[in-house]
């Protein structure tokens, strides 16, 4: 991730999650947050997010897909609000997405 930071979570020496952040045009971004599917709901994502947010200014923005209801609930629980819904024409997958922000 050129110009950004990546943090990983490990369990028994295996990487089980990661968060990537960046700074672009005056804004801090969560670019990726991933937790191994069998470990979702165990606090790993929350720990990764908190660690990343500790090194970022405000506001912090991120994109997630509209159909990813679990991620949307997770970010809302962690203080992010939804700013904009799009039809996905500007993302690689061409899937409707949502821009979220933490103030």
C-alpha cells in the first residue's frame, strides 16, 4: 500500500486479519479491513479498527458495498455515518457502494 500503513492481526503465528489506511487530499481513509470469515465476531475487526483509528486524524472515510450489511452494521456501531450511496460505477466491481465517515 504505497503511502499508507498496514496492520495485521495474528493468532498462533497465522495472519487472521488486516487493516490498511492511507491519507489522500487532506482525508484519512480506511482502505481495507479484513478478518478471516471463521473469526468474524471475535473482536479482531474492532481491535484492528481501534488501532488504525488511533493513528489517524478526523474525519476518517471508507467505502463499503451496500449489500455488505454486516460491514455496514459494524461501521455504524463504531461511530461511522453514511454520507453517500452510489450505483458503483466508480469502483472496480461495479457494485453499489456507500461512503462512510467518522468525525
